[in-house]
């Protein structure tokens, strides 16, 4: 295993990991731009790359993007991603007190520790879970996919009804094309271009990059400026004693973030909020939270970065993405001829261990890059989005066109740019849509294959272990999340 992990030190692979970490941090620090948007735009560029190089680049972006948002969250109270919203509660007050350097140091150190601790869980859990999943039946996979879809709908932004509608729209988009069981065309409505269905990549580029471009064109955001950041050019100084004071908070929050990351549909923003709430409960000075408390920054950042490793566990072991970024990674794996799931360890073990190595190396590089470049990245993050739009437009069109060298995919990308724009403008979360799009073929194939094997009998779906456990976990998570939303 360890030998396979060292493939990340190949010169070209190492370069891609460094590039991915830097781009992830920069994009994560820019409010309005996200790691999911970056990965969606990058997917077309990976076609000519080897599978290990391509996925290493994408995973490195994932790790960098999770950490980068803390910079603007602390300095100007504008988190680059929703996962760092809790960081602003104490990070920005520390900046106002002239402690920006300390806040950044704690955030960067906690981000690194959270990533490493979740990496340990990834190493320990991924293979045993995949070996267990090898014995799962088609009914078992169908039950787990339905559980994932339900949890994502339940926890989607807005209300549950809108989450359900978005998820069903994603399922509908997955239906046109070739019937996976019968092999005949369906829902093409006589349109030749729909015979292969909607290609995943143009849909993703449209939903994330295109919709953001439309949003900036129609509703341009106000320039935020560096008013808060320029008051504090304090250098980032990572001191061991600073983290030692909060070692218990780091460990507890990282474990919380990892396990919440494993659960489909929960996400880094929920993991951060739960860890923050728990840290406040265990703190000897809970009244300081929200007023510049160091523990608040540490808890939030260690948890939201720990969800990265946690989310990779079900993706690699079961082929079930737990978030938008994981759905994009799943698409990247499929594009390169790899199917995440129980057989990935059997068929491509070297590839899996390369992912493990990438995450650890990316975490170390994230620490180094943020330590030395945070002040500069903060300035880059203040570039108004309107100056970035021309490059994003070109990348979106070129990336969609080069998928199959035809304009159909460009039209699909443009169409889903409009779809994504209207969904988000009306508070429909894109997460249920994307997860529904990605998981619907898996659910359909599993269900139809299972019913064919049992001659239409549904008893195994109701009275076997995995479906029963899936239902129980869904109920427990539903109750748990209602309590968290009430308390946080």
C-alpha cells in the first residue's frame, strides 16, 4: 500500500497536486467562487491526462478549496464557501481586535489537523467498508442510494419540498438516452442528440460555472474591498503552543467532521455548525463564543476540513457521493473509466492508494502554501468577479465543446446554466439536483436488476438487514438534524 501511495511524488503528479492545492485555496478564498465550480471547469481539461494525475489534481483542489475560504471569512467577514460561515463568528471579531494573524494561524493549523485526522479514518475505514459492500445485493445498493437521496433532500438549502423537487428534476434529467437494462432509446422525443442522454460534464459546468456567470452578469455583486484585511498585515505564525491549548477541541471537532462527512448529504457546513455547537457546550467560557473566541475558529475549521476525508469514504467504498464536490469527483472517475464502489479496491488498488497519498500530500502542501502566501491570496481574493467572467465563459464553452467536438454539449451547458440560475434564485439547492442526476442511474439499475432476479418479489427490499439499517439511519439522522437546527 505505502509503495502505491508514493506514486504522488512522480514529478508530473506532484506538479498537478501543487497546482490543485494553490488553485483550490485561491478559488476557495474568493466569495462566490467554490471548489465545485473549479472542479467542474477543470474536468474537461483532464481528458488527455492519466487517471491518477487527473484525480490527484481534482482531490487536491477539493482539499485546497475547503481550507481557502477561511482567509476572507476571518479578514473581511465574507466566507469563500458556506462551510466557513461559522468561522466568521469568531474569526472576524479577532481581526477587529488586531488578532488577525493569530486567527489565521489557528485556522490554518486546525484545517491541517482536521485533514490529517480524517485521512487516518479514510485509511482505516475505506477498505473494510468496500470488502463488506462486495456482498451487498442490488436491493441493498438501492436502499442505500434512496437513503442518500432522502438525506440530501432533507438537509437541502431552503425547505424540504424544494429539495424534493430539485432532486426529482435531477432524476428526470438522467432518464433520456439508452435504457440501461433493455438497451432501447427512451424519452428522446425524436431528437437524435438525446439518444446518448445529457452528458454529465456539460450539465455540471452549466449548473455551477454557467449559473454563476449569469448571476454576476444579471445581479453583479458589490466589490468588498480590503478594508478589514488591510488593517492587519500581521504575518501568519504557526506556533505549537497555540494549537496545544486547543488540542482537545481539534481532536473532537475533527472526529465530528469526519463522521458527518461520511453521512450522505450532510456536508461541511453542517459539520462545522455541529462541531461549533459542541465546542461551545464543552467550553469553560461559552459566553466568549461569537466575540472573538479562539476555540470557535479552531472547531469550525478542523471540522469542515475533516469532512473531506470523511466524504471520500462512501465515495470510494460504495460509489455514493455525499456532496456536490463528491458527485463531481464521481463524474471524473467515470470519465476516466473507473467506477467507485466495492470492486474499486479489487480492480484498481493502486489507484485507490494514490488517492490516499494525494490527500495527505495535499494537506501538507495546503499548510505550507497558506503559511507563506495568505497575505497575497487575500489580495487576489478581492479581485471583483466581473474581471474573472471572460475567462470563465471561455473555459465553459471550450470545455463543453471538446467533450465530443460538437456544439450540442455547448447548447446543453448553456441550457443548464439557465436552469441552475433559476433554481438558485428561487432558493432551490443544486445539491439534490446533482445527486439525483448522478445516483438515479445507479438506483434504477440496482432496483430493476434486483426485481428481475427475484421475479418481481419485493420482500428482500423490506425485510433484509441493509435496507432495514438504511431506514433506521434515515430516521435517526432526521431526528438528529431537526434537533441540531433547533439548537444551533
